[in-house]
């Protein structure tokens, strides 16, 4: 990690009070707590957007099927009309 750079933020009074209380309880500076909170927030959103990008790429590269046809296939589970997923995919592809 590089050197910390100063940043000014505005907090709601309630958040300011909670931050101060937590700093006292944890014996950490407000800056340390804010830096850690921002670090976690960024990490969470980086992971979220990476997963979202992966999902979009999957949708673009893998076949997708209309929900009603998938639900029809699911309704067949445990019945005499149950088919394997691969077998049902052939039926769906023909319908498209």
C-alpha cells in the first residue's frame, strides 16, 4: 500500500457519532475505520461487477431458453414424461 492521502468527507450526524464511538471502543482512529470501510466497499463492488461481467459473458456465449419451456421441462420431473436435460434441450431447440 502507498502513503495515505487526505480526503474530506461529509457524514450525517448520526454516522459521525457512531464513528466516533467505534473509534473509542476499538482504539483506532476515525481515519483507519473509514479507510477500512471504503476498502471493503470497493472490494465488494469489484467482486460484484466481476461476477456480473461473467454472467453477461455467459449469457452471450451459452444458449438460453424461454422460461416457459424450462418450466414445462421442470414440471415433468418425477413423472412418466420426465426427460433428461439434454433430451429436453433438443425439443426446445426444435421449437425455436
